[in-house]
C-alpha cells in the first residue's frame, strides 16, 4: 500500500486515535486521483428548523424562530440537505471477527472506510451525518468528533432526520436476511435518498478455506454447527453466498441504489475511490 505522508501526521498521532490518523492517510492517497467536487447548491430555500447543538455557529441561529420558545433553533436550507451524506457502519459481534491475526476485523475496516470517506467529503465542502444522530458534521476539524460519535450511531433503520435528496452509504457484512436490508433501503429511497451498499467480508467468509472437521460458533448467539468435512460443503456455501449477493444487488437496484463488495485483505483505497466516485454528481 502506498501511503502519501501528510505534514501534520505526527501532531495528529499525539492527540487522535490511530484509526483517525490512518483514515486521513488513506484519504490523502485517494485524493491524488480525484478532483474536488464541491456541488452546486439548490439555493437558499428553507428546509427545516432543528435545535441548536454544541459546535453550531452563532450565525446559523434563526433568532426569530428561537424567540418563540426558550430554545435556540438553526435554520437548514435545501442546499445543506443536498450536500449531506448519511453514513451507517454496522457494529455488532459478527463484525468483530477476522480469520487471521494479520488482517483487520471487519469492524475496523468498515470504520476506517467511514472515516476516510468522511475526510474526503469534508475536503469537498460536504456534510456527513451518522444514522440516529441529530446533527451533521462538517469541516476538516470534524473528523475526530465524528470518530468519537461512531459508537453512538443507531442500528440500521429509517432515520426521519435524514433530509430528502441526501445521499447515503451503508457499510457492513449484510449477512442478515435480505428483507431487513430491503425494508430500510426502500424506506430511504421513498424519501428521495439515493445511496450505496458496501459489503465488507473477511476472505475466509468468501472462500471457506477450512478443511476437515470444524465446529463453527455464531458470534452473536449461542448457536454452533459441527461440520464433519468442510470441503464437502464448500461449493454449496459459495453458491448460497453468491445468491445472497445477487439479492443485495437486486434490492439496491430496485431502489436506484448501487452495491459493491470489499474484502479485508484488499487495500482500503480501492473501495474508498469507488465509493467516492459513486457519490459524484450525476
């Protein structure tokens, strides 16, 4: 992996989590191959009022609306809505797994991609909102705050606070029943949100490289399965995984979304560049 050094990397490393520093480096590498794409806004038409939150600028406060109650309110416009990318990163026991100590867990890779993508979007003047959180993040200095907020994001579900015409990126292993993913994608698409699904898997989950007698334990339940001869079921396993992926691609396409896959033994820059291009206007 080629890493392009950034001058302030050492200073960042002293104050930020290692994953944030790595995300900045990955984003810097990808940035060499993309162009800035600050999108034209849809004007200053009113979109919604939302409560003032720590970190908002005083210039964003709508004083007329705030005078009607004992709370401060921020006025958001359609331009801000169109500039928003809503991001979700799966976080459960199944994601905290790797087949080899030399590989990152699926969780670590998914979070790295979320942070690196956010770093690129911030550089382009765009805003990032995590599912279930009340406000969007913006500006180069927001990456550390976004990283700290990742554990507080909601489970995958419709989020009424995501504005119409926003874009969405959902990252996880998506091995749950297809209907769970289809329901959320369809609800978001009904709100004019277009987006992308990225399935992150460990290479062993694609190839089932084990041999002989193997006992498999579910990471998020007490279930287990003893397979006397794994190589005897490998072809069937690969066929079912392929069908599941076809289902994910089909449900994404039905809502005008896109779908891609990524393995944790592949460079994160490859997936990041593809994601960034998917989000490009038009």
